[in-house]
């Protein structure tokens, strides 16, 4: 379990929580921690289709819509 102090008001550490979680999941996948064949771990195999920049400076509403759809 990871712990971060975050702020919904200022956005402090919000992106970092998701980045850290994704990196931890990726490392666990590389180390075969999850049984991806069973479908019981909640993780699906697939290809990464886009490199998404999470910096708050580049996330306009147009970018958010374009990246999600």
C-alpha cells in the first residue's frame, strides 16, 4: 500500500499518486506478480496506444477529450 498526502483543492500530489500506482503495477507485471491469464486480477493485457502527458500545463479540455476517446 502506498501513502501520499494530496490536496483536491490545489491538486498537489494528485498526478503523482496515479503515476506511482501505475509504475508499481507495471513493475509487478514485469515480475509476474499477477496471474494475467486467469482474468481474476483486474488487469487486462493490451498495447499502449498513446503516450499521455499528465502535466497540468498541457491538459486543456480539448486535449482531455482527444485523449480519452
